[in-house]
C-alpha cells in the first residue's frame, strides 16, 4: 500500500506540473499556444479522475477485506507458490470451483463475490479479479 501511495503522490506532482505548464501556455499571446494549453488541461483532468477512481477502489476493497476477515470468511487455504512468488496456477485452478459454486448458491452475497475475486487473483486473472471485487463493492452498497 505504501508503494501505491508513493505512486499517487508522484502522479499528483506530475499533474501539478502539467496544470502549471498548461497555465503558462494559456497565458501566452499566441492563439496556437492557448489552444495547446487548453488541450493540455484535459490530460491532468483524466489523470485526476483515474487517480480518484483507483483510490476509491483500493479503499473500498480494503474495507471489504477487513470485514471478510472479521467474519472469518477469508480463504484459509494458502496456495503453494512458485519460485517467482506467484501462486501455483494449477492448484489455484483446482480450488476455483469451490468459490464459483458458493457464488451460484448466493449471487447477492458480497462475501461470495469478494472470495471469487480472490480466487481469480490467485489464478492470475487480474481483469476478472478486479471485476468480481467491483461487483462485491456494488453488492455491499458501499458509498
């Protein structure tokens, strides 16, 4: 989490420099420089939006993980790891049906969605893992 916060701080600094440079271009007398300045303001806006969205995802998913841990529902199986530190995909794939079946039994359970997201992550499918965790956040109706 510290690394993510460091990267967020670096992004904010970069966005600050971008806005400053955009302001310099907007303040110039040249219409071309003005147009470039206004166009340059779009990038920090998109970057700020992305940063806020990712930070909200991180805080909400972390809060759900704490709730899941308090309820004692975190997956108790520690998957064997490869020398690279990643979980062994074959073992993770074998454990996956358990989480999928729990979700089918209770599709409106944020716990089941979050556990499915953890299973996807263990299988190495980050895209589906993030999708399942986002679904868990939506089902939990977090602000």
